[in-house]
């Protein structure tokens, strides 16, 4: 639950700094994910054989 709360706060911060387009969120999220795991979000998804996206920017 803390991860979701942190994610919501981060998205709120990005929105308050004029980052509003979905692709901008995707780029920033991928950078954070890559720093955390050492691989891109797409590569991690393929490694885990995930078929759908589970993170939504709404």
C-alpha cells in the first residue's frame, strides 16, 4: 500500500510541474523502474511473462 501511496504522490508532483502527457509519465516511470531493478519496465514485463499493464495514470 505504501508503494501505491508514494506513486500517487509522485504523479501529483509531476502533474503540478506540467508533466501531463501519458508518454511523459511512461518515460519517467521507466527511468525509476530501471534504476530500481537494473532493467527496463518492458524487459521486466517480458521476463515475468506479463501480458497486461498494471499501472494506470488516470
